[in-house]
C-alpha cells in the first residue's frame, strides 16, 4: 500500500546555516542570501530528475526560497538557527513542514560530534514524529558534479511513527549519510544517500552552485 512509503525524511538538498572550513572542523558563518542558487540531481527509487533551489532572502525572521522539481514550485525555509522548517521530502516528493526545524548540522562540525534531532513532519498526505541520531564520521574531500569540496560526513539513523490522512498508523526506520561542504563560504548539503524500512531509496548530488 502506497501509504506505507510516506517516510518523513527531510529534504537533504537544502542549503544549511552557512559555515567555513578550518582544518578538520567546519565553523558557522552566514545564512543564505537572496539570489543564491544550487542545482541538484535527485534520484528516488532509480528515477532521476533535476532539482533547483533559489533563495529569496530573509522574511519574518527566517530565510526562504523556492525549490523547483518535477514542474512544481515548493517552499524551502530555514529558521534563525539554520534548522530546516519547510522543504521537499526526498523520500516521497511531497511538500513537508518540520516543527521544530530539523538540525541537519550542529556547528561546529568535527569528527566524533553527535546530536539528536526530534521533529514532527506534516506532509501532503501524512503526519509523523521522527527522532534522528546524527554523528560526524569524519571531515573528508568529496567529489560531486559541482566540484570537489571539504565536507563533514554525517551518518544518521531515525525512528518514524506516523499516520496517513485517513488515520492509518505506520512505523518504520530510516538511515543515511549527509555530506555538508563549504561552497563559496557557505555550507551546503552537496550529497545525500538515504533509505528507509518501507523500501524507498533516494540519492541527491549537487550539480552546480551560484552564490
């Protein structure tokens, strides 16, 4: 049943609160600016399609932008801490909201750092509670179509508990890896590998960046 596949995984392609590289540590600097753009390739269950993000700048204390994918314009938003509050769910393609925001990266990022992020997800056809355990495995060089970058390799695993719009409950697990890299002085999720216990797999790679 399709509703079993409505995982609440965050959009792993949105620009995070920005940072700068310093040896084996990534430090926080500035937020996305109006006009910043990134292009990605999003692969969901072996089907690839382009995804573009353009940031409009600050509004009401948060930083907002537009995510263009599959002929749709979706909202993407970061709160004042740089945590993700609205974006595409890469596991199902739905517009999702996250409360509180997802702490994808807890700066400064360095090998061995761990943190927990818990949030409610509201999608177009489901709601869910998710708790993720995140850890920086190492700082390494990573090569994607957009170039080669110094990145924090962040592994994560999560527990999912939710219900569809008809009230049918579901539970599951998810895990993956995010690579947070510094691009033109700002940190971006340049690559993500994701899977869940519902059989979904998604990958994202940055193709280009203009800031």
